[in-house]
DNA sequence: CCAAAGGA
DNA sequence: TCCTTTGGG
C-alpha cells in the first residue's frame, strides 16, 4: 500500500522476461511478497491454504514455488525483512489494521452466507502476517539456501541500500516507495504467471523494470521533488493531503519547485492554506526518513547455499502436510539446477 | 501464486 | 501440444 506513482512511471517502465534477469541479484521486499502470497493464494471461497492444525500455509506455498522458478532461471533472490517500524509509520499501521478488520468481518459474513464470490473478494484484504509466519518464512528461506537481510526499519530502504552498494542489482517489490528511498532500479511482478483474471476479464501481468534515473529525467524532477510529491499524495509516514492525487501533486511541485517554497508562500490547495495542512517540521522529518533512512550496514556476505532438502521436507511435509509427491518434484527441480551450476562452474575452471 | 489435471 | 480449469493445504 505504498505511494502510487503510476502516472509518472507509465512511460518509462520496461517489460522484461525472467531471462533478462539471469545471474542478477534481486533484493526482494519480504513483507510485500508475503502479504501478496497471503492475499492471493486461496481456495474458491477465499479461505487461505491451511494445514491440519489450521495454520495458514499460503505464504510457504508461495515462497516454495516462487523460489524454485527464480533458482531455475539462475536469478538470485535476497529477502529483506522489515525491522521495527519508524514511529512515523504508527498511524498508517493503525489505519491498515482497521481496514483489515473490516475486510475480515465482511469476509466471514459473506462466507457464512455462502456468497462465495463476495467472500473471495473480501478475503484478499483480511490476511494478517503473524510473527510466527515471519519466523518460519526466514527458517524456510534459509533451508532453501536463500540469503536473508534484516532491515533496521523499513525493508524498502534497506533493499534500496543493497542496490546502491552494489550488493543487489535491483529491488523486487510491488510498491514504488523504494524509489523515494533512492533505489536505482525496481523490478515489479516478479512472477511466473503471465495472466490474471479480474472478474472474468483476463489481464496479462508482465514483469516490469523501472529505473529511478529514467523516472526523474522523463518527468523533469529531482529525487527531492519526487519525495515532495509523495508527501502530498501520501506515503507510509504521512497521510498526504486530502483530495490531492498524483497529477495535482506533480503540477504543484513543477509550479513552485518544492514543498518548502509552497509553505513559504503559504499557497492554497483546494481552498485551504497549506500551512494549515502540514507543517514545515513534518515535511523535514518525513523527507529525512527517505533521504537518511536508518540502515543495517552490518550485513554478513550474501551467499546462496545448497538447499537443505531434509529441512525443506520437515517444514513442508511433516509440519504442514504438503503433498510429499509435489514437494519431491519440486526438490528434484532444485537438484537438477544444482548439478547444472556445478557443471558450468567446473567447465569454467 | 503456482502446479497439475482436464479438454480441445 | 496448447490452453483453460481446478486444487493445493
């Protein structure tokens, strides 16, 4: 639920394929991905996948098959997990909690009334990522041999840092927020499935590659101005100004140059003085989060290890009753990949 | 979301 | 063999 920069990026996004990412390291926003899995991996009535004890397993299914596909294409994922949230994010966290509770109520109502289609619709927004699920996701990724990075605060900023220090080639996220954090490149829709149906109409979902430099250049903006646009329309750390969307925000920033100047001149936005809508202190504080984020710089070197097959079996089959045949076919794909890599390596030597 | 089964 | 539908946990 990050900032919607849609109209600003629409002309600069490049459609790519998995093959274009061979050998590349992608710093994936873990929370973003896990929430995506929880929202989408569900049965007909909207119920998530669960084991016999009633534990939700949609995220594990998503991580397993997604990782298989990435590894088979020799793409190197790094999962970046959020740390404790920045205090400025509390209001947004509370807002999301309320939206989720509302969705959950509507989901349960519709499900109990047997209104499957409605139930499925509301189910999407009702999922909660628990501490136990986060912990187990880390354990599972480690079993797959995929490196994990713990962010000091926001995963997006930590992922952006990995790109700027050349430890990753791009950030992998559905959100555009990492651009405000200075991510040079972002890859969106990093998935296999090329079609998605939204109410009987089938839409193709392509992998998108976006560069901060191109976005700024084509819109004639600086990164600070992009942040100002974000503050006007709303980001995780500030709700934005009511009634101001991306187009208005862009026009205002182009016209005045910056939020600081708008505040100095105390311009009117929708018949209201801007000084009554946000303070200079707030602007500075929010800008500072994006420009000088708290980063975990103490990262152990990123290594992709041989998967621990027994650990994967233990988590999926023993703990969560995944079908063992399905898991084994998955594992054999991983083994094949491993031997192919070893072969190319020995050829090289 | 992704894999596997089912139809064409 | 390709494309659509169904089921996974």
